C-alpha cells in the first residue's frame, strides 16, 4: 500500500512538510520526500522537492487505517483523505460572496465528501489552483470568497457552483459591521491577505457612527478613495475581475449575469431556506440536516440606514443591477408557481 501525491507551497523555494493522522492522532510528520522535475520545468517550484509518498515502511498498518488523513503542516490544508463508500461523487464549489462566511453550512456538508475545504480565500493562488486540480478525487467540496475568473478554466472542467446573493445594502452593512468589530474578536475568519487588503477599510469602519443616521451619512461622504475601492460593487468584481482592485469594465454586468446563469444553484439570502433546500435536493440529502443562513438584526437596521442616506448608491450601482435582475427572476418564478398551484386547485 502506497499513498503518493505532491504539494506546491506558495513559497517558491519552500519545502512542504506533511502530517499524517488517523482518528485525530498524529502518526507521522515529514518533509516532502520525492522530487517532481515537472514542477521545476513549469516554474512552479525552485527544486521540485514537493512530491511525497507514504507506505508501509513508514506506517506498518497503513492498509488498515480507514480514516487516514494527510495535511500540509504550514497551511493546515487537507491534502488527502481516504475515500469512503458513501462519499458523493461530485465536485462542488460554494462561491462565497460575503465577508461573514456561511461556514456552518460548509461544516454540515463535510461528512458527504471525501475532500472538504472551506475558506479558500485564505490561501495563495498556487494552493487554490491545486484545489481545483484534484484530478484523482471525484468527491470534492470547496468553499471560498475567491475571484472566479482566476480559476474559471479549472472550475468549469467539472465543478458545480453554488452561490447565494445578498441585497447589496445588506451586504455592505454586514461588511462594515464585520470589519468594524474585527479587532475585538480573538478568533476571526480573515487571513493575512484579507487583513492587509482591508486595513484602511477596517479603520474606516471602526470610525463610523452606526446609531445616528446624520453622523453615518457624514462619515460615508468622507470615505477615502482607497476605502471606497474595497467596498465598491464586490459581487460583480468577484465574478468578473482578476485582481482585488480591478473595477468593472464595460460589459461586466452582462458577463456576470451570464456566469450566474451557468451555476448549478443561485439563491437569495432573503430566501435562505429555499437555498438550503435546493442544495439538499441537488445532493439528495435531508434538508433538515442543513442550517439556514445566518441572519442578524443589526445588519437589517444598518442596511435600512445605508439605503436612506443614499450615500453609497454609486458604490453599489452595478451590484444593485445584478441583484435586481436575479431577484426579479425569483419573483417571476414564484408567480408562475402560484398560478400553477391555483390552476391545479381549480381543476
């Protein structure tokens, strides 16, 4: 019995370390022990020392360990989990648009997949690329707030995409509240890349008054350009941009709507239960086992204030258009279902 693979670290010259565990116990930790010359040829790694193998000379009872797992030590990323009979043979990406991630949903879906990773945005591009190149595994669940276009060619090779859109005022309200309270939280979900990118926006969010609408409007109108750049139209940029600072180009709205139409499932945060039921139906699991998306009264209140101030309308212009198109589609479908129900009852 032999398990082999490779891990290309984000550091070009770094040598990855692997941790093998079973039942929560660490069995072995070692440096990558094979050279993969192709990684040097493709200029993905300086030396190619990023391949690895584990065999019975290293772990004598390897064949009998049904729950064996291999992780990259530095990043904590799962590299390998032994397949199970009931694993869903599908590749899913839950594209996360929000700063407050729906990790309870991700965790609830973990038992159904051989490979599972959430929060992909916290890893470098090389690592995320490898997540979509798990060609030897057919049971994969990934989630993350990644820029879709950077990985589109890999995602579209066989991944089904789920996403859930939020009203842009609510999304901005949630972002401001999350960033404004981030330093108060001992354990938060944001990685070093996000913290660096949002640094000026975090300071701005901390400075805002969230109780007085006049003060809030004044603060929003004093927003620095670099802060506005991080908050403007996050959805359309996530769908069509290739860098965090890239602004929507001409045709971006049409491109974003076309992309959403290709996804396996698009839901609305305001109809969270329906979204969860859609996932359950597609994966053929009990919807009662999946949690509804989180809701916060403070977000609702702040979203209402943001809308009334009209101070952020320009920032959200493109996202408001996307949301209008998608929510109108939901409204039309709902009307059609209601009419069909009435017709059936009349018959």
